[in-house]
């Protein structure tokens, strides 16, 4: 009995340890300590090395808990979200602090040279005002005798967005500078305005085509009033410089002469708007005039050659070109082949999704007010607008 009393506890302790280490099927009888998991494969893994992590209330390491989250889930899932590369941030929304730096686009618009500007040095002139052929009282009082047509520009541009505020815009394009054919008279020929002291015979039948190809660079700054992931809206302005290569025919002038004035049909500046009343006539000593024999032989209407004043054949709005050549049609040589281009710009731009932009512009564009716009496609080079 004494042997059993000493050996029984030892035997039970040994069997309990054996059941715990070797997962004996008799452990339900002999265990003295709770066992957390009876899966022999998990016990084997646990025995292969030390466990890490916190221990729960049951004494089980978190690394052995099959319900525990993965590393990414345990960290709140932040590692699985998309990175902010300018195209999208959290939930796929574009970060408004990042924008495309480059854009290509087209521009177009209308250009109007103000009559009040020309009236400063001309007593009579023609103009293209995009308003049909009607001359209003305001313009008529300032020497406008004829209006027709419309001048425009069209071109392509590349924009580099230096920042969200400042754009550098290089551009190339074509602009028309034309006026309807008609009489231009220097203001010093009419010192007292329209009346007896105005020398109408000094008027020149003038043809204007100074259209040019331009290239230049504009600097435009806009205040970004609205900036969201979908829309950017800004208002501002700037200026630009460039060069224009004249590709139009230039300026040609033909002296009217005194024939119509002497005939009594051309009596006022208003009459200069009707070429059947104020008609160019041949004068032998005019600069560029043909010899009388050549002029007579080449005259478009022999009856008009023999009539007083030897007047050209004209409708109300234009005259026969060959008659003008015989009278002395001369190209103005004071027009340079290359002209400076100066732009003063006001701008209002709407940018959608940082891709498509509509820009409404207005201002001054080399001897004329302009109103137009541009459409552009923005791409590439997305960077945060960070102040240095």
C-alpha cells in the first residue's frame, strides 16, 4: 500500500504530461490541465517554435486563433486602397490638388477695329464690323462710308500649366485683316470737317488685305474660384507677344482725281460711299498712270474715256481693275512684311475632369478688339501644386 501511495501520483502526473505532449486518446481521463486544441496538426505546429503575440483569456496566442484578421485587415485595410497618382485617390476620386500640366487645343474668334480709333487720323474710311452693310449714325459721323464683312482668327495652341494659376500658351494661326474697297481720306484734307474746305478729290480708292500668319506666346493667370474633383473654374487675364507674317495682297491705292468733283456728283464725305457718284478718273501726270495712248487703248469702256473726266467703269461698291491700273494703282510700300503682334487678354475657363477645357476670351489683338475662345485637351505630367 505504501508503494501504491507513492507511485500513483507519480504515474498520474507522467500520464498527464504524456497525454498533453502526444495527444493520447486517454487524455480525457488523465488531463490535469486544460488543453486548448486537440488537433494534432496544430499542436505539431505549435511545438515547432515559440509563439508570438498577445495571449487571450483562454491562454491561446493570437497567432493560433483561426478567426484572426490578416495583416492588411488588422491594420484597418489601408494597404488595399489605391494610391494617389493624380488619377484617383480614396474611393477612386481624383485629388483636386493634382492636375495635368499640358494641353493642346484650337482657338478662334472675331476681330473688330473700332471706327472711333480710325477717325483719329482719317476723315473717310471703310471697315469690317460684322454687322452687314448698314452704316449707323455714330459711325457715319466719324467718317465711316462703307461696312461689310467680318475679320476673324483661327489657330492651334499648346499650353504648359506652370501652376494652377499661371499658363504659358504658345500659338500659331491665321488672321484676316480686310476692309471693303472704298475711299480713304486723310483727316488733314478736311481740317474743318465735311464741307467746302474738305478736298474730296484727294481721296484714294483703297483696297486692304493685310491678313497674316501669326506665332507667339501668351501668359495668362487665372484665379481658381472653384476647384473640385470634377470641375475647375477660373477667371483672369494676361498678355502675349508674337510676330505676324503678312500673306495678304497688302494695301493698294488709286487716286480719285477731280473728275467727279468737277462733274458735281461728288460733294460730301457721304457721297464717297457710292462709287458711281465719286469715281476715279484718269490724270496723265498721276504717279503710276499709263501713257494717254495706252490708257485710251486699254480703257474698259471707250465711251467713258471720251466723256468728261475720263472716268473708270464702277458699280456702287467696286471699280474695274484694269481701269484702276491705267489710272495709277500703286501698292503701299510702307507696310512691312513682318508685323509685331500684341495681345491683351481677359479669360474665363471651365475645366471638366481635368481633361476638357472651354476658355472664353476677349481683349485687344493688334489694331482691334477681339472676342472668341478656345477648346483644349489636357493630359500628362500630373503634379501637386505645392508652394516652394
